[in-house]
C-alpha cells in the first residue's frame, strides 16, 4: 500500500470516529447543526487588547478549538475567532458533570461558544473562566498539522478555507488586501472620480491585446467574450460627459499561468478628461505612495530581497533611452525596419515575421534587456505606435505614442495613455489589428465600430490608467506569487 493510500485510510478512520461522536449527539437530542445562532458579545483581541476594561466581567465568545489540554477535573482550551486566539479555563465545578464530560469529547476544529468571566492565569495569560460551553458545529475532518510547508503549497491554494484556519499570516494578507483596495477607492473618490460598473460579457473583446474566454448566449444565439479590459466602455462614458470615472473589477484573459498571471484577476482602470499621460504619472506615483503610507505606515518597503523606495521621486525615462542605457543601442539613430531587423539579429532578439518592424523590435529589445533591471519605481515612456493601438501619437514623433508603463522590482504594475480620440486614426489602427489577427495573432484587437462611432461624437483630450491590483497587493504584502493574494486562484481539477 502506498504512502498516500495509508494517509487516506487514516483520514477515513479518524473521520469515522468523529461521525460516531456526531451520531451520539444527535441520538441524545443535542445535534449541533440544529443551532441557528449564537449571541457573542466580544472577540478575542478586543478582550486581550483591553484587559483592564474586561477583567472580571462576563463575556460571550465563539470560535474554533485550536488546542485542548485535559487535566482531570479541569482543562484548558484555545479557540480562534476572526480576530485571533484566546484561552479558556474549563472545570467540572463550573460546568457540571454532564457538560464537562461532553466538553472532553470535543475535537480540535470543533466550533464552540463560551460564556464566562475574564481573568489572568498564574502565568499571566489573559483567559476566560468558562461558566458555559456549547458545541455550535462539529468538525468532521482533522485539521492538518503541517499545512504550511512548501510541499503543500498546491493543497493550500485548493483548500484555502483550511489554509486560512491554520496559517494566520495568510489571513493577514487578505485583510491587508481588503484595506488596500479600500484605500485606492478612497483616494480616487477624494480626487473627484466616479466609480462605475461596465459589462463583463462583451460582444467584442477589446481594450487590450489578449486572448479572451468565449461563451455563448443561448437566447441571443451569439458568442460572447468575458472582458479582457473595461477601457472602451469607460471611454464611452467620457464621451457621454463624465469627466472622471474608474472601475475596479474582475478581468479574464485566456493566457498562461505563472507567479504573475492568473486567468481571472482584478484590474482597475480610470479615465480623466482634459488630462494626459503626464498627469497619469503624477496620479500613479502619488496614489501608490499614499496607499503604502496609509496601510503600511511607510513608503519604503521590502519586497522579497529588494529594498523598494516608493517615497522618493520616481524615475521617468523613454523606452528608447532605457534601451540605450542598458545595451548601448540607440534607436534614435535606427530609423528603418531593415536597420532594426539587422540590429535585432546582431543582438539575438527574435521577433515574429508579422512583427518585424522598428516599433515591434524596440519593444522586444526593452522586454529582453531592460524590464528586469527596473528595480526602483520607474516610468517607461513613449512606446512605439505598433504596440499601442489605442494611444495618442506624440506630436514630435508620429512613430511613438504618449504611453507609459510603471515598473517596480522588475515587474510591470500599470499602463497609461494619453488616450487616442481621433476616430479616423483609431479606425485605421483597428484595421491594422485585424490584419494581425488574420496573420494568426489571437491577441490582436477586434474592430469595434460602436466605439469608433462614439469617438465620432467627440471625446475630449483624456488621460487613462490601468493598474493590476493583484500585483500591487503582492508588492505591498511582500507576496511572491499572485496566487498568494487571490483567495481562490484558478487550479487544474484533480480528476
């Protein structure tokens, strides 16, 4: 018999013991699953952080048994609630013989309610002297003893509910995540942005270069796409007269999975009329710095083995100049596709046949040589128009667009434009993207005639910004994988 089969057999035996206990309770008319509510007055950390206020007073708490020590006619147990853990002293003199006998049968993982008064033990541990203990829910499975090791990382993601019970630091990460999201929204609300909702089901997958998930609407009998971005709808609202809008929500991209990517993730996009990408740089820097200071109390943070300074002014540099800094290759002096292809061959940079243009090669050079070197916060500006189909061209060089991405710790965290509001130019770029799709690029943009029509009504000069919220949470919680900051990440089925 294999080790896994032995473990499964042991689990089944232990579960049967708990099922037998449950059956006895039910036959005695004490089924815990028939209890519909429990009136608790306090949480563990409220009591422990305010002992002077609670000493000697009666309280009612509830939580999961995490530890238990039986000592004849008196025992100790530790319960865990949503805030933390607290110990309880339980004795036969206080509960009575029958209730104390029942308490001794409770298992680790069972959820109980305790009523009693607050005191300190001889070892100065803040505890509850129990007068009443009631079983509120029976745990039919043993909590694992070694759930946090690296070998169990896949199991932790699959069974996040157990992960949250036995690994307190995991719960803290998601509490921080909630606070970070709230702080971002408060920041934008205070800047006059309006939070809105736009469709998740789209007839066109637009607003980004990504492969979409496809579904089918039975009543309309049409294929539809889960959104890969909410950009085009938000810009329609700018056309309609809203000056500042944002939306934070789920995006879906049918792409690879790694420590930086999950097919379903949280993104946030915002748009501000009468602003440009320089304003978006100012907003991005100030927002992330403000959120870090509010949530962590500092803007100088640690990410893995790197010291990151979010406080100092962030570096701003063009893509072409960043390539020159790292490689010595200056694309300001390389003006033809032929010369760009030549230098790409010399440096070993590979580009698909359909993308052998100066613009695509500049972008490939950046991704190959520069991106991973950008440890401190850096705005990379002025991207080639080839890789930016929704962005306004630079007046000084029509081959480039007013776009930036922000990099921290060698990773990209945000993408922003001076938004393209010329409907004729926009339609032409959509047509170019269609050619890319016909050449086999499944991530290229689709034609969105309605969006072009919206632009034909006139959209003011607009700055737009998109931020990967999960990556930002990773940064501010020092988490190494995107799966560590998504409660239920996408997983391959076990069977």
